[in-house]
C-alpha cells in the first residue's frame, strides 16, 4: 500500500479488529463510514497533496482474463496446466512510470477465472528472500510484498486491497474511498473463503546464499467480491474491471547472520500499470482486466472508448484538488482551471458546478454516456 508522497515506512498501523468481532455487514459500509473514518483515517500530516504525473501516463494497460477449464490447485507453484496457457502481464515498472529507472528485479502476473473464483498468480525475482510478519492483517508492506487492488465497477470507490508476503501472511481490507478523499480503510473486512499460497525458490531469511524467486497464487471468491462490487459477480463475457498489482521491495543488507533494511533507505514500488505518482490509491490509473468465456488467445483486449473523457474528468478533479490545496477554495468555472478545464470543453455537454460540499464536473463520452466526477473522486457514467 502506498499513500500519496509518503513512503510506507512512515505509515501508522491501523486497528486489526476482526470482522467477526465487529459483526460486520457489507450493507453497513457506507452508513458506518463516517463513524469509522476517525478511527481509520490517516494522520493528516501524512496526506501531503501530490498532483503527480497524471497527464503524462498513457492509456492504462489491459489484460484478457480467460476461464479456467477446471478449478486450480492453490499451492503457489503455478504448475497447473491452466496456468501454462494463460499469458503473463507485461513486466512491472516503477510506480511513477518511465520517468524512473527500470526495476532491479523482474515481476509479472497472470489471471484466470471460473464460476467460483478470480485466480491470480505472480512470479517475483528475488535474490534475498526475507520476511518477518506472521500475524494476519499486519501492515504487510513493512516486509517485501505483493499487492492486489480491485475496483469492480471502476467508480474509484468501494474497492479491495490484498497484500501478501513470502510467509503467506495476508492483509485484506476494503476502501470506502481513496485516502485522498478521506477513506476510510475498513480493516475489519475479510475476504471470506480466500485461498492463498506461496512457493520459495531459495531459502528464507538466510543471507549466506543467493535465492532466485518466489511465486504465489490466490483464489478470490466471487461471493466476497460481490459484497461491494456494484455489478454482477462472476462477470459476464467482455466485462472489464479495474485491477492493478504492486510490489514493495526494500533494500537489505546482511548483519550478524540476518537481513536488515538499509538504514534511511526508501522502498521501491513496482507496478503493472503505472500510477504516475507514488500513490497506489488512484484507482483511475489501474489497468483494465477483460473477462472472457472463450479459450486462451481467442479474444483481443478492447480499449474503453470512454477512457479519454474519464481521464479528462479526473484531470479536472486533480486540478481542483491542487487549487484547493493552494487557496482553500475550489474554482467556480472550468476556465479557471487552465489546461484541465479547457481540455474538458473538447467533449460534448461539458459542464462544471460548485456544490455545497465541493464540485461536480460532467461530459459526454464517445459511447454517448454522460460521465460525472464529484469532489470525492467518484466517477460514474449513465446513458
């Protein structure tokens, strides 16, 4: 997990209250948000605004996720026949994109699905296998880790995050809204029925040798994802969900027969689809996963024809947030937002309104849908 412009080592650990203890129900998420936000909200000193390089990042990456012919065995080894037919994603890049150096170690992922589960596999090149955290819902990115982000309906709200380390320790949580918009993170939410496993090609926590890699598998039940998906689960043929993956990698050194983090070093953040800023919680930047009921290789990824208007509206959102950070107020008119406002006027029915709690901007996309972004970054389309 990455918070805006804040390296993860400075994050405070949140409550690990379990779902059972809370008596948590998905229908209560929005109603409880205001109550739990005080308990789960980040320290305001950690929320420095970051406009990032949003405009420079190109179209988010896409992946066609095919149906598995039979249920997969979750053992971390990736040796099921079905995985052999699934394509790898492109190699991960720095979270900010091509402006930063190429990652030191290779990372890539695969996806499959069936009527019961969304399957995810990953391979992480790793010369120094090191992990320490064993308690579920620990802040896993304090270790080297692999992270999954899923926003089924692509509205930037009510999305899921899973983090896992090489000890198969998991942290799963639900975000009501991105941290930039106040969150909160509901740490008491669990993915009921989640299966995960890791396999190590090397020796854990032993600096006397050089390791090779670790691999992982997850089987995420559609029933759990359906709780706040805002759309049909499992998906239908051709449906596209917003998904991204992240890898947190710390620089290590050997000391007295053990690994330790290099003092005052920052972690690396490598991702599948670049974010344009050191912030994984920009769901509008995540990749697109297109689900297919056909055999592997049968379909071609289709770009969302409304991605351009979505990007333009999020450009207005970021420009407004930057203005508010500087002046304490939002702009009254699109013309006051410079290039971001002028760009939105290129789309049909573009408009902007100030509201009691912020602003709303709208424009019509190539499909004819009218897209709306609010000041809390919720992005929705309607016919």
